[in-house]
C-alpha cells in the first residue's frame, strides 16, 4: 500500500509525496507485532486524559489544613490528597511506558529509508501520530491545572510527618518515587519532555544503528505531510484534520529538540511558515494549545537565525 501511495501523490516538481491514510491504516503482517505492543500502551490514553481533565484537586482541604492547622483538618486534607496522588502515579507510570516503547517506533520507522518506511508502514506512522496527539493533549490539560502541582507539593511536605506519626500504612508513593514524580510534574510539558529526552538519549546510545539524520528526516516528512494534507483538505472529518495538526506540531517540536540548529532556521527541511499558517487558518477547533506549544515548548524559536517572519507569525 505504501509504495502505491508514494506513486499516487506527486508534487508539481515530480517528487514523490507521502500520504498518511490515518482513517484507514491497518497493520500489515510485518507491523503487527510492534503495533500490538504500542497499541497496548496507547489504548490507555483516552481514559488517562479523561482523568486528567476531571482532576479538581484538594485546594479547599489543603487551605483549611494550612490556615487552621489542627489534627482534624490535617487528617482530612491528607485523606483527600491520597487518592489524587494515586491518579498522578498513573500518569507518571504511563510516561515510563512511553519512555520504554517510543524508541521501538523510532527504530521501525527510521532504521531504513524514513520516507519509504513511513509510506509502507502506515499503521506505525499512525501510531507515531497517536503519540504526538496524546502528548500534546496531556501537556495542554496539565499546564492549565495548577491543582496537580499544589496537591503533590502538599503531599511531599506532609509525607515525613505521616511517617513519623506511623500513619503511612496506606502510602503507595514513597520518597524515591515521590522525588521522581515531583521532577516529572514540575515541568510545564512533562510528556513532551519524556519523548524528547528519550529520543535524544536513544540516538546517542545507538549512533551506529539508527542514524540521527534518518530520525530528523522522518519527523520532517511527518510535519510537512500533515501540513499538506490539512492544507489540501485530504480529509473531511474535523477530528482527523485536528489529529494531523497535532501530529504536525508534535513532529516539529521533537525535531526542534533533537536536530542540530533546530526546526526554525532557513536550512531546516520543515516548512515551518506553512505549518504555522495552516494551523492558524484552522477554524474547526480551538488551536490555542497547539500555538502555545510551538511558542513555549520549542527550543530554537528565539535563536538569532530564526527568520523574523516566523517569529512574528507565532507572536500574533
């Protein structure tokens, strides 16, 4: 299917243009094993996003315990925070699964010719988009929910006191894990940080196996193709177009983190101006979170060699 798609869609200059059939991608026999592994992780995503969006926190109880400290208020606040911390551990544990499995996608799509691999392995290409879709939606929801950090900060401050009072029998998140979770949630966009750091470390440790240039090319193809598909209205469904935009933005951000010089300079293979223009023109859903991700999650936007037109486009 992939080669047919490469031949079917050509630019005006005659070069092959990849098309991602996100609505109909089905794993081939070659893809099936890895697809099953990645699917077992990604299928948890929707429920986690719902839990994150529904997370209201324990501000009222924590405030009462701080402003009017007494055993009753402190115990009430503690008992209210504990279930929330269990939920936060779910989010953190999921990030560890991403950290473990994301490099497998990188290998499958980037070990050989990236453009051909993306075209021939449509189901895995869709899962790469799924990762970016989840990561951006999670980070956007987390960024606007201060209750997460407030609750966890109170939990860490109270943890030692509860241990000394021997009231820690029902505690699942202890010191070492609490420290790791604190670092995770302290970052504004923790899931993107996980996949960017994971990718960078993996490439550094596997230089002879997976050329960094291949990964850069795959991300550029993903970003440019998704941009083109939305611009050319390849899909009728608003949800599919929004998925394409998230995949585009996620690929651009990851490229900016791992590629020398980033995504915004004139030598970058990513058509950043087109990507931002298409994103800003999209009126079928709110894209403020994606615009903010480009503004604040990238590394090289404010570099001196970033064209002023790009900076102005993202500033407005």
